DNA sequence: AGCTGGCCCTGAAGGC
DNA sequence: TGCCTTCAGGGCCAGC
C-alpha cells in the first residue's frame, strides 16, 4: 500500500530512466487503469505519443511526469500499483495495465496493478496555491509534510476547526497529503495520540509532536526504501523496501508495544484497521471515529 | 458546508 | 479437497 515514502522511492527510481526521453507509443491493456482520463483511452495514448518527458514530480501520493507541451502524465498507485522499468522484450506481467515505450527503443515503463485502485491520466499543468504547477486533478490536495510549502500553523488551525477524529484528519488529503493507513498509525503511536482523539481538542504542542512524528517516520521509511507490508509495493526494479521490519504499531496486533510492553490492540473504523498501544495511546473520554 | 459511509477491485488466507 | 467468507484500503461521491 504505497504512501508518500513508497511513491517517492518510485519517483526517484524513475527519474534517471525517463527524464529527457521521447515517448514512442503507449498502450492501454485494461480500460479501468485510465478511467479518470475522461476523454478515453485513445485520447490518453494520443496525448503521450511523441512527447518528451521533462522530469519527475510528486505531491503526497501522486506522481507525475511533466511533458514538453504543458501537460503531465499523472499516476496514482492506489493500493497495488507498480511502475516498472525494464527491457521492452521481457514478457508481460500478470497484471500489466499500461505500457509506454520510448522512441529510442530502450527500456520501457509499465503500469502493473493487481487490485486496479490505481490509475493514470494525462492532464494540463495548472498553478497550485504555492507558486508552482501541478496536474489539474492534484490541485485540490494539500501540500505534503515533506514539502517546504506545508504550513504547520495552518494545519493546526484547520484541525481546530474540524469536528472529527485525528486519524481521519491525517488521512484527509485536503488537510495533509501523503499519509495513508500505515504511516497514520505509526505517527500516532510515536506522538502517543489515540486515533479517535477529537481534533478540536488537540493542543499546539500535540500537533507539533504529531507533525514531527509524521516527518520522522516518513524519513526513516524513505531511508529504508519504503514499506512493503504485503509485497505488492515495489520500486521500479521490482524490489521491496524493508521498512516493515521497523513498524512499531501497524500490523502488530497482540505483540508488545516497543515502549511499554502492553499488547498492541487492533480496532476497526472507516472499514480499516487501526493499531495502537492501549497504555501509551489511551482512548479519550470523548472519542470521534 | 462539513462530515460519514458505501463502493470499486483482486487475490491470499482462513474456516468449515 | 473445495467452496465460501473475510480482509487489505485510497479516493470519489451520494446523502445526511
């Protein structure tokens, strides 16, 4: 389940392979992979043919390749999406959805996605709220916590205005982008906050602690090449990261908390798992799922 | 307007 | 053995 660190590993891995190269042809092998490209698969491939890739960019969990005509190839990996680089004559992967070849005949780029929650599209680059440009579908999301543009004070004020639980807020990409279920649980564990804590009761010191925890856990995951909890996330060479060995809360049901030894508990809300330490992260009297 | 829950999708794993 | 159920979850959107 790729979150910010995993997407960044993919972006940086892709960079030297694609920057400056001219796209030859693209092929869509599964229509669902381009379902958000509303003009359809033929328009999608038509917009890529002959374009030069000018770089690689990322915000939160979105990754894009700016093209030489003011558009960009945008990718969201969803739960199981992979962008793989390799020799064009290798066999098709089982869940190959989109293939892009290059005019020089060298290594191609493939979008492989078992669960089909991921997608690709081509969109115009538009100005964002921070003086840069982003693909149009990315314009509505917040900066991610590793960007200079992220405003800690504005995040604190937004949390105080909300009437929801802190984990739900962490997963809301319009407040802070790039955080998914794994890093939300890890950051809350590090900051000793329960997932159901009402955001309007958070103090400035707690939000500062939480943001520091988000940044620390993401930086550590990045350094380890990302997390691969269920082996579906891989870098452009098809290799898994090993940060899952360093997880303190996520997936550790009934295992001892690394700080106090209390068994980690698993709760279900938002139809997903939340792992926390009952001692370090006591449930607030007033809880908001 | 802000917030919540349902839905999309596939394959692995567990239960009977 | 084999079938059925459960689980993984990001983002969109309907509806309250």
